[in-house]
């Protein structure tokens, strides 16, 4: 195994933090070494200095894409932190359905991973709107920095074990059999989610309209306080007044400094 020096680890860690906000502490050294070994071997590199030179000089985008896929952990599942989805169904949707005049509901899954979160939101919205769905623009925007998980999400294929937490009538209504062990979301729900690659550290805002609800869960645990504060400020500016922000249950906002108002654990509102 090729070892990594202090200077090499610092170079890579600083690069990842500057571009993606991910703060790699010293205890992550073994993780970085292990996940990048295959890349070094494949490219016949003798050191992590060689790898870093390749990373900063590659113009194809391949090096960055591989680094992001190797360094991000995409652990998610259907109905994760289910209280959020229940609150979205019982409180957020009823409020906005009456408040929105142009029937343009804008919901963003800001670190969508392999798609379980945005598809769950799409199913909740579909069931809530019922026959009125056709008269609404209610597509869910789902973004992530990893091409690998976005490809999985777009396919919409999940093991039967993964969809087990979902209500039985959803499995019947929204899924078709893919093979003996897997099910695939039907086109109606898949078409209700728009997938885009987006880096949450991007200071520019590419979205024309502001959002009524943003799910940005279990991603800020990888950021230091400064990066987290900057992101929260951008999310606030990207949200309509009255909009709701959902973060992970292990995450929280500093109530003394944030412009968001606390609603319940891991749920905040722009008022």
C-alpha cells in the first residue's frame, strides 16, 4: 500500500474543503488512503504527490469526479427520519397548497444521494394532490455532487428489501416489478423528480425561483462551523418567506445567529 505523508494529506484535505466544503480531520487519513489506493494503482502512480499533480492538472473532469465519488458517503434509505416526511405531509403541504397562487410548488432535495429522499417526497406530493396533480407544477429538484449516485437515482431501481419501509399501497401504486429481487418506480413518479449535479459550495445560485421547502439532511455533519454558516445563509436566501428547511436529526442551527426560526428538532422556517 502506498502511504501518505503529512504534507500530501494536507494538500488533498485542503483541496476537498476548498472545493466541496468537506472537512477531513486527521483521523480520516486512513479513509483517504484506502479509498484512493485503487486510483493510484490504476494510473501507475508512486505517491500521493503524483496523484495530487494529476488532480489539479486534469482538464477532463474525470479526476474530480472520481475524487468526489470516493470521498462522499452516500448512506440513505426510504423514510429515513420519518417524522420529517410526516410533518411535510401534514403541515408544509397544507400551508403551501393554500398559499401558492400560481400552482408552482418548489421543493429541493439538496443532497439527494441515490434518490430515496426525493422519490419519497414525490410520492407524498402525488398522494396529497390526488386528481389536482395535473394542474400543479410540483416536480422535486434533486441535486448531489456525485455522478455515481445520481445515475443510481435516475434509474429508480431498488431492492425489495429497500422499499420495505414504505406503505404497502405505495408499493402497489408507485412501483413495478424489475426482477425477482428488485422493483422500479413507475414513470409517473420518476418524471416528477428532476436530477441535477450541483455543489453546495457553489457561491452562485443557478435556480431562477426560490423554494418552498428544502431538505438538506445529513450533509452538514461533514462541514466545519464557518462552512456550515455560509451554506445556511445561502439556503435562507434561496427560500421563499414561509418556507421550511429540514436538516438531519444529528444537525442543528445556531439559534442565536441564524435567520431561520426553530420549529421542531431539525426543522426551521423562514419568517
